[in-house]
């Protein structure tokens, strides 16, 4: 987390969530909300994505290790990307 830059950190998290929705073509429709995507980190600080609600129903119980999210930010700009690999499916 960027010390002293909470708003920029949160913008990065939001950017990861948006990148996931764009990569999957899901978007915010049919009752899907940003709260259905949780950004988690493992002990090494590697970010992953855990799905909740309607996204979990749609895509299953993916492990955070299968879906990675990354954000980069400065004091004023945040950007993000995701990579998700499942057997027989790859999107990112």
C-alpha cells in the first residue's frame, strides 16, 4: 500500500476491479457490482481476485492464485490489468 496515499491505493483497487469486468466482458449489469470482486494479497504481497455474489455464481469459486490483478499508480494516476487462467479458458 502506498503509505499516505490511501485515495490513490483505493483508485488502484477500483481499476483492478474494472479491468476484471472488462476482460471478462461482464460489465456492471444484471445485478453485478464492484463489491462482487474482492482484491486479496497473499503473504508475499501478490494480489489476486476473489469473486462473490453473482460473479461467483457465473464463474465459480476461482482461487486467487488463478486470477491475478495488478495496479500501478502515481500521486495522480492509477492503472491496472488482470490475468486469469483456467483449464480450457484464458482471458486477460
